[in-house]
C-alpha cells in the first residue's frame, strides 16, 4: 500500500503446475480445486484490505509451470513500478531446488521494476521443523 500512493495495485497469485513427463500433462500435477480456491481467497482478501485502505486494486490468478517467468511477464504487461514478493523460508536443498523467488524475479526483470522482498514470517515453517 505504501508503494502505490497514486496508482493502483495488482495482486497476482500463482497456482503452481508441476512438471510433466515426456511432455504429457498429468492431472495429478495440476493444481487442485482447493488450491485454486485458496489462492482466489488470498486475492480477494488482499483486494479487500487494499480497498479498505483507499487503494484501488485488482487481481488475477495464473496457473503456470514457470512462476518466475509469469510474474515478470505480468509485471511488464501491466507496466508496474514495484513488484512485492514474499521471501522464502526454504533452506538447504529445498531452497536450491525451488530457488529464491525474489532474487529470480529481480534478475528476470533486469531493472524494469523494483523488486521488494517481504521477509518471511519466522513462525511459518517452524511447525515443519518441529515435526
């Protein structure tokens, strides 16, 4: 909200499609209806919060195998000045495999927009470590 005092905010949620084997899509690799509905809820909640604060907002949901490329493409298409992404709690091999979205988006945009990385909540993921 602080980065868009004069303009609107676009909320983008990604529903990840996992890889395919031999180029053939498999239904088990697609996002489930619950995942889609959850992400739509995130978008609606974000838009509601922004509008309550007096900021014009809209949103979209993208299902993709390449989230970094999709975020950069949407940012360029909308002509945004700032891209705000959440940081990752992933560590070790998981972070190596999944990557760091903020850094990867910054690299993909190559200065077309400022990328702001919101630090992850330290409580998120702590239950996974304790389990």
